[in-house]
């Protein structure tokens, strides 16, 4: 069950792709993706795609109230969940719409559905 925690400081007007360097962004088998993303203040929007499907609509707001370095927990919010077929790329795009730097915290978990 691959797990990928991330923390990203996103500069004013900048875009970040936090899972682009994750070795499991192309799952080796059909998998269930769970993703949680939170930010320190209002102003970050996101898009999540798996293969050709947009799972989270572009420019959707990211949940707020998380101090820098504090990973979101299931007690505070529900994860985004999606089935990801083998080999389809997981792309998470985060964009800071404010005039200052904001911190985004999150994690991704893949649960394999089948054997290798």
C-alpha cells in the first residue's frame, strides 16, 4: 500500500504538481486512490485527474485550516477517492491564486486491487 505524504510552499500565482515525482503515480495494478489535501489559508485551487478522467473539477477550492507541516486527518475531512486502472497517470495540480505564499499539506495512498 504505497503512501506519499507531501508539503509544498506555493508562491504567489504559482502552480505545483506534488505527486509528479511519486514512483507510484502510474499504478502497477488496478488500485484505489485516496487523497487528502489541505492548506493554511484561502486561495489554493486544485484539479485531480487519473488518466483521461477529471476526478476533481478544475479550480476547485482546497480545504483550509491546516498549519504548515500538519497533514490532514480523516477526523477533519473526507478523502477524495477514485479507482485508478493500471498504468494511468495520477496528476494533482495545485494553484495559488493569492498574492502571498501558501503552504499545502497532503497525502496519497494507493490500495492495490489485484496481484502483480
